[in-house]
């Protein structure tokens, strides 16, 4: 994990250094790639594996069959980090993909790379109506009113709980805890024998979400969206409430340390070592199918007396490579519009568990049937819909996000050894600010 973070951070600094203080290279016309049948070839690099890749390939195949001018070629490139590393080596060259899928925390990195073409260009040319996209999803990839990429696979965190364990503890399985005090008392009631009441994966994303749901930002300058961030703000009151919660629950014995592995955390829930935990909305269906008990899903809890603001979108989006032939870019844009249709988004939502970027997809029959079987999915969608747009819920925009996340994780883990929550937060904030200073200096 640390090696990957160091690698990504290094790549970011290299790109920033290469871009800083230089004029953009003059673009030259690129030859159009065509297949043996004379169709324009659009190369699509992605990081979807397993069943997700199967579903994606089916969508691509249907698109290729729907018209006779363009052929999209999906190519799996490993994890988001691995794909980004490969992209950096070919960006701007004839080997660059036409479409690149990148995780949400790579947004500023992609913008600063000067190797992508904002999709706003094609939106304007085509007079495409972006209001059909879910605003609380597309907002993340919008900077200064410009849409840089097309949202694709999107998710948010939710509270997942064992309804059977609730019943056994004398709790109402239809009433999940909504506040921190309710979460703590519920977790204590559920802690018995080998079962702990609650857990949060040691992963920065969950911390960011628990700060944002309170209306707190991660960095200054409106979360880095009104200028380059210089200071961390996650060590303010909102972040301290989160670290206090973890520290207190660990001390009272109701908290389970899940480590940093998603599969291990989910396995612990399914084997009833944890009764409640935070997970991605995209993983809900698999949890329900594999758990030997009834699974409940609820909104993220908030501190007592704090008004819920909503969640920040996670997942990834699709970027257009800069410098590829205009015909290829137009073909890629046509494919992106196809992906945006309610029918395609309905299939993607049902197959993957990710949100639909087009809310009209939820009106499709296949989604209605899916929600009858998995009513928990509607809870995840409702939480997103009820999110209030703000710099906090729009998400932070910094180039050193992966490195900063690891600093926060280190802080979370130090709580289990008794470190003071504010001290742990301040240390992570200072280390984040050092990284921000280096990145900003390189960019100038």
C-alpha cells in the first residue's frame, strides 16, 4: 500500500514539475486509428475487474453493434493506481488511450497533467444537456464551472448492520443509529462474546466522508476548488469528533479494528465478528447475497446536534486524452453519451451496484425489480439525493490526496495505541501541508 502511495505521489510531482513554468507544446494533427473494417477505433483503458469487467464489456459490445462507424476497445489496465502509472508513460503519445478511467482522488492530478481534454469542450459543441446527470455526482468532477470528466462508476459510504444481531440484543432492526450517541449505545449493546459492535476500515475515504457529512472541509480555499489548497482543515472540530468517536469506542471495547483490507472487513461482518460497519454502497448486493443473516443499510451517523449535509461521491470517472485524433475524440464522446442513457445506466446499476449517473435509470423496470429484491439499494440512492451541494460535499481537490490519506490512516491507527485524537489529527494535517507546499512549489 505504501509503495503504491509513494509511486502515485512521485508521479504527481513529476507531472507538476514538467508542467510548471513551461508553455504547452504545440499540437500536431494525429493520424486516425481505424480497425480492419475501417471503423474509427476508440481505446478505452479501465480498471474494472471480475464481474464489473464482464458487465462493462457487454455494454461496449452493445454500443459497437448499435452503429457502424466506431469501435470501442476496452482494455483492462489493473488497479486505478496501476492504470494511472501506465497512462503517465504514454500520455500525449500515439499509444495513449482515447478514454482513461481514473479514481476520484486523481482528479486534480489529471487536470494538472495537461494531457487531457475537458469533456466540457464536447458538451458545448454538442449542446449536450448535462442536467440529465445526477448533480451530486457530476459536481465532483466540475471545477470553476467546467466539466472535466464524465462520471461513471460512483459510490458513497453507508452504515451496514446485522438485523438479526439487533433482534438478539433487543434492538429494533428497522431503526439504525443516526447519531454518535445512538451509535455508541447500540454498539455497546451489540458487543458480546466474540462480536464487536462497530468498525470502520482504516481507510482515509471513510474519514473524509464523516467530516463532510458534518459540513466540514478537508483543506482550505473551499476544499481546493477556489485556488490551490495550502492548509489542511480536516483537523478542525469535525475531524476531531470523528477521531474522538473512534478513540472512545475502542477504549470501551465496542470497536473492531478491521485493518486496511476491504475483504477482511467484510469477512468479519459475515462471520459475525462485527455487527455494524461502514462500507461502500457498491458492495451492498454482494454482502446481502453472502451474509447468513438479514442485512440492514442506513445513512451515515452524524454527531449529536449536527445537521446532516450529505456525502461526497467516490468511485471513478472517464477522461478524454488530449492530442488524440479529433475523429477518435468525437467517437469517444459519442460512446460517453451512450453510457449516459437511462437504459445503459440501469443495466450498470443493476450489474455493479454503482449509482446511475442518470436518475431516469431508476424508473426502468429492471431497476424496479432489483429494488424489490434489494430494497437496501434505494437507501443508498436516497442518501445521495438528499445531499446538500456545498464545498464540503463536492469533495476536496488536491494533487497529493493518496499521500494525505495515508497520513490520516496512520493517525487513525495511532488511536488504538492511545494517542490523543487532536494530536493524531494535527500530525496528519502538518504532514499533508508539507506535501501540499512541495506540490504547489513545483507547479509555479
